[in-house]
């Protein structure tokens, strides 16, 4: 295996594992704020205990996110030195802001929230929860701003030596790619947090332990999950899809398995891309739907892969195609499950419906799968570019790091992260078993 492939696998592994944790902290930050708001309005200790319980799970996730996130900062230098040298003048700005502004804001007030409740008034403690939420979502903004610039560069100047310098903060932060990608990502985090909260609540109701808290967790999770699941599809998913269609049309063609340019292009629900014959095998399609969803005209032309030179095609079309369809398919399932649960909640039947509770509990891992598939779609879709239209991926990796060194460190990371995963699951299991009453002790 060549060095470039190993560098890409190494970064893919570390970032996929890392993002398992921030997506839950960003989602839970909002839900904890909701619980604290309910506590402040009602004065009911029940909601304070519920918030403390989820704050403990938040804290474990936060620590894991920090531990697994730090190595990625170093990987820019060790594995992607030519990219860092060329683009450091731009991405260094947003990554530094994420660390200095949002990370320290979030971490500082997380400590206040966890250990300062008895020293603060209820309103001050609520404000600490708000600043944890604000810090976590601000952190997401700076990270997404970095990726959005790589997807659609704005506000930069190319130097004579190939180095890229930032010319406009305004252009960087008003990047048309940033708005929809940020909203889509953050709503996705709320979907993850909602399903996790509803799943734990369903577990309590099914096991007949901590049932009062189980009802609260299911109710908050289902209400938030229903709203966020619909927002994932529209407008945020639709807006991000139009970003791809207008700025990366070759990526749209690969995502949809559209090999030939068509007027009234169909939307492929199922099928297998055949790269040799340039067709989609065994397709299940909705006629004209892709044209309508993209351009709001049933017979609009959508360019297929045949409209672009092969050296501009994404370098792993099957991975991109299947990741995209897994993301969309699971998102559709999330909407259906949450809508069904919300209807049962409205009718007052959800807490007694063991079938729906089992469904909510077993859905817990699937938002993580959908989010991972979504990020693979975004990053595989940008290929063969590291910075779209400016730097190709082979031009950005560290040329003096041998394949053997990369493989050795990748195996080492896999071993360490396996231990961290076991420790994480142990700590989370202990918190769930002890329950919210213990959290309020």
C-alpha cells in the first residue's frame, strides 16, 4: 500500500473515531439547556437531577473528544505537511479561534456547571449551561468554517511560492458553503443527542427503573428528535445539496450514480454503480425527481459524469455513492421513527408501547452511522482535491514519512483507541446503571 493511501486511512480513522464524541456533546448541550430551562421555569428538582445526569455523560464525551482531537492537530504537520505549509495561513486562523475562543469557553463553563451549582443562583447556573451550549456550537462553527473553505475556497490569495494567504475574514465567514453545512451538521448533532436521550429513557421504561426520568428523557428526546429530523431533510439537507449541485456538480453526479447528462434526471433510490459500463445496475428510480429537487424544474438538465473529464471525477465513486445513500436512507428512517413516536406521545400511548420503546432503544447506534456516512460523503465527494480547485490530494501529504512509519502509527492508534473505547463504554454504562437519582445526590 502506497504512502498516500496510508496517510488518508490514518486521518480517516482518527477523525471518524474522534467525531463520535463531539456530535453527542453538541447535541446534548442543547438538550441539557432545555432541561435546565424547564427546571428554572418550574422549580422542579426533577429537571435539575435530569440535567445533572446528562451533564455527567456530556463530561465523559467531552474528555474523550479532547483526548482524540488533539492528535489530529499534530497530524496536519506530521502527515500533511505540504498542505499545512500551503494553507496554514488560512486554516490556522479558524483552528486557532476554535481553540482560543470556543474550546476554553466551553471547558471553563463546563467546570462551573458541573461543580458550581451549589455556589450559584439558579439563573447563574442556567447561564453556565447556556455558555457550555454556546461554546460547543461555536467550536462546531470554526471547524465547519475550515472544512467549508476546503470545499469552496473564498477570501484567499495565492502567493508566488504556492502559499495561500487569507485576504478577507468576511469572505471566509460568509462563504456560501458554510451556512448550510454548519446548520446541517449541527442539526445532525441534535438528532444524535435526541436519539441517545430517547434511547436511554426507553431503556429505563422497559427495565422499569427510574421510570419518571425515563418518561422525561423519552419526551424531550422525541420532541427534539422529531423537529431536528425534519430540519435535517429540509431546509438544511436541501440547502447543502444545492451547494454540491452548484459548486461541485461532478460530485452530485457521482453521489447520485448519474453517468449520463439528462433532461429530467431521475433520483436513484437503489442501485449499484458499474464503473466499467458507466451505468447504474438494478436501479430503483423516481423519474425527473433529481431535476426537480436540484433546480425546481421537472425537465431541467442535470450534468452526468460524462460531462466532466475523468481526472476530475471523485476517486472512489462507489464509496461516495453508498455513503450518500446510507446517510439519506437512515435520515428518512429517523424522520419516520420520530414522527411515529411523536404521534404516540401526543396520544398518550408511547410510554406503554413496548414495541415503540424497543424501537427507540435499538435506534441508538444509527445516528452515529448516518453522521459518519455523511462526513464520508462530504470528504470523498471533494476528491481528488484537498482544497477544491486549488490543491490535489497527492500534493498535500508529507513526502518524507515512509509507508512503514504511517502503518506503524496507525496500528498504534487503533490499539490505543480500542482501549479508550472500552473505558468510555464502561464509564457510560456505570452512569446509566446508577441513574439520575445518584447524579442528584
